[in-house]
């Protein structure tokens, strides 16, 4: 095993110890005893962004199996076992990508000439927006290493809002990708320019899984939702209305109903109550005639009992006199769960809901 150069501090100490002149092995052994850096894995060393440290570790490793020490050491394998080297190359690149240190990446490419770059490394660089690293991969690929492009690289970049990375990958690193997922990621991040670029360059012709308007609603941006609607992406409208109600977004709920999106949603009313959006619940009920399905009032009452008193009061005031609606009818649940609104309120500590007015009303029913 090659001995690394002694630590500078050790060299300076022994320089004044004339009794050890001509005995370099003494300073070498002392340095090896004090220096734990050569025991680091290559990946761990990459966290320090030091090429000198990487050189020190590399130079201390055996170059052939015949040189390996009888004692076990990771230095026996880094330069003699191609599988271990590939493993360390992958882990080291992931660390270098996280720090964005191009010089460490260059060092790894210079020393690990037979290794390939797995797709997870490309995906991580894209996710973190490290375009300079991706450009280096492409420049170096024809010379030595094989780069595995594709997978979810562009999708992850779109999720994090790195539209410049998405553009570059699709233009300069052709590979098999799910364009529908890329478009959906752009929708979820609210990146209209990227969505328009994908359509303008006819990437939408390769979409198998269409982006959903329900994802656009989650951005909270009505502008994104309108863009989806204008381009014919109205799939999953029932979930879109549920998401808007869950987010207490009355403007979004109103716009969706005005454009007849989500009219068959059976859960929007309950979602509003579950997430304490009484204003959305009231709005949905006020526009009940637009909906193609009815409310499940018993389930709504159960949900309201877990949230707030105002929701229960409103349900009782609004629907208690309707002979076709029994707010206190038991709901089908699992055996160990409460089946009526009063049971649920007690179990969840909502004692302000369990008052004589509601109890007597239940008895009258």
C-alpha cells in the first residue's frame, strides 16, 4: 500500500529532531497514526470540497491486489475493485452535486475513468438546479464516462421551478422521459412559461397522462387554473372542486362552478366542512342546484362535529326542519368508531357541541 506524504505538522516537528535524520519511516508512521483522513471514504471526503484531501486518500490506496494489506481496510478496494469504485463514484458525485462543486466533479471524472454516471445523479443535479454540473456531464460524456440521462430528471427540475434546467435537458440531452409528468410538475409549480414552451414545441403530442386541473387548483393561482381551462386540460374536475373547498378558496370554488367544473363532486361540501371552510360550504349549498349529486348530510354532520361549533350550528339551522334530512342518523363506520354526531363530539372532546338544544332536537327527530 502506498504511503501518503507525512502531515506537514509532523514534517516540521521531525525537521528539528536530528536523531531521526535518515529515518523517514518514523515520521511516516507517526503521521499515519495521527492522520485519520486517509480512512475516510471518497464520498465522505467530497463533503469537504478539498481536492488535496481527495488526492491524499487516492494516493494512499493500493493499485493492485498484490499490494493489499493483510489487515482489512477500505483502501484495499478503492482502486482494485471496480464495483466498489463505481459505488464510491456514485456516492461521491451525489455529495459533489449537493455542494455544486464542479472542481470535485472534475477530479472524480479524472480519477474514475471507467465509471458511469447513474440516472439518480443526473436527477439530483436537475432537482437542485445545478445546470453547470449537467453541462459538464454532457461535455465529458463523449470522452470517457457514460451518462444515464432521462428518468425523472426534467420532472424533478420542473417540480423545483428550475425551468432553465428543463429546457436544457429536453434540448441537449435527449432521453426517454414521461412528458406528461413533466407537464404536471410544471402545473404544480405554477410555471406557465414552461407549460407554454412545452406546448409550443409540441411536447404535448407525446403526453399519455394529461396534467390535471386539480393539481393546478392546489397552487392557489387562478391564473394557472384559467390557463389549464383555456388549453383544454379539465380532467379531474371533481377533485379540483374538492381541493378548492379544502383550501378555503372561495374565489376558486366560485370560478370552477361558473365554468361547470366539478359539478359531479360528491366530496366538495364535506371537504369544506372538514377543513373548517364554512364560507365555501355555504357557497356550495347555495349553488346546490348546479351540482349533479347531493350532499351526504349525515356524514357532513359527523365531520362538522370534529371541527367547530359554528359549522354544526349552521347545519342545524339550515337543515334541521327538512323532513327528508336526518342530521343525527347513524353513519356506517368501523365497529370501534362513533356512529352518530353526538358520539363523535364526545369522543373528540367537543363538549360545546353536546348541549341541550342539540340533544333535544335529536330526541324530537
